[in-house]
C-alpha cells in the first residue's frame, strides 16, 4: 500500500501522476527523495539508451524513428529529451518534443523534455532519477537524448547501458569525434544523413579510426542512416540488441549498473555534505574570514581548516544529542 496519494495514483498507471512525479524529481524537494526511496526497490527493468551527437546531426529524428521501431516489437518507451535551458524562464525550450510528432500521441510512449539547468554534463542531474521513475512505471526502454556533444556531454555514459553517437558526413566530423572523447564512450556509431555527398567516405574514415583502437571485447560498429526517411533504423536497432546481448554475457550489464550506482551514491553524498556544511554559522565564519584577509593576511587553507573543525564539532554535538 503506497504511503502517498500521488505514489498510489502513479502505481495504478496514471500518466498524469507520472508527469507530476517527474516534476517533483526536477524540483528536488523532500517529497521527491521520499518517493524515490519508496520506488527504488522496483527499479531495474528498463534498458537505457543514450543518444548523443553534435547539434544538427538529426538526433531527435533518429530517436523518433527508433521509438517507432521499438514500439513495433510491442515494447514501451520513455524518452527524456534534455533541452537547452531557457535564459528567461530556466525551463526547457521543448524543441525535441515538438519535433517528435509521429510518436507523441502513442500511449506506449512517454516523452519528457528536461532543462539542463546549468548542469555541466548537459544531461540534467535529475534525468537519471526521471529514468528511474519511468522504469518503475513499466517502460521497457528509456532513451536519453542530450543537447549536443563535447566534454560537458559525456555524462550520458553514466546514465545509459548503450550509448549511440550520431555523426553527419560533414568534413572533419570524425576527427571532432576523437577530440570530444566520443571514441571512448560510444558503443555504436551512426552516420546519419547518409544521402549527402561524402557519406560513404565518412563511414570509411570512421571505421579506419576505430581500427586504430586497442583490441577490446566490444568494437563499436558503424551504421549509416537517413533517419528522415526511416532508412537504416532497423540496422541500428539490431546493433543495439547485439550490444545488449554482449552486456548480458559474463555479468557485464550488472557490473556497469553497479558502477553507475556507486557514482550516483558518491554524488548524492557530496551534495548532501555540501548542503549540511554550509549552514548559517559556516557562512558567517567565511564572511568574517574574508573581512580579515587584508588585515591579517589569512591563508585560505587556514580558513578551510577552521571551517572543517567547525563542521566536525557540529557533527559530534549532533551525535551526542
């Protein structure tokens, strides 16, 4: 029996409650932590896909086509489209949801646009929690689509079981992929807009670069697509299933998810400690120290030591009480 009316409604299969619960997760209140804690025992069913690549590569179109392909197998899909944050409202610009018109009315698909909200990783810190919510709701696949690509986007790896990197045939794209670190994170490469000039050459270049990598248990394949016409999507879906089968061997998927969980716990601990550390007394001590910097030539390291001592004393007092 669910302890919260929203949770009870959610567990009954209400899409309205699903949307409300994800909103609560985005707002990061005490209610969200309580609900996520209650739900977590049911997490682990959904397979998670990360779709990333440079702006204009056709990520949203490919996600749209891929979701339709998955739906044709009878499986359900949740999509978290991480949009750039509006500089005016702080909310997502919702561009991806607008573009996914073909699947937006499918009851087996749930699309949620989330704002990056200044997250350095491009993928909102709350996207993983939203994926957990979609997982418990019963979605078989959860697809993350990131804003763009680069060092700040690589946290998609921490959220996905399979990472698909989409490139286009433009000159130098494969070299840029190497610079961005995508060769390390990609499980599958997709050369989209393959009807453009130079597409075949770009595929060969990418394959040649991949052959220079040290031998590994899994070598990322390269698929060519024209997502706007639905061409090549079945092959991408086949590659995803092959990678999932690979991860299911020798407990690789279990190990990957364990590593992801460890990183999440570390991040949660860091965030909680930061919140508890900067209480009113710590802020006052810092302000006082800053005022004395010029007069007393205080070292910032000494200030840190004082702040840490204050924090330890505060913890000790709480334990004794």
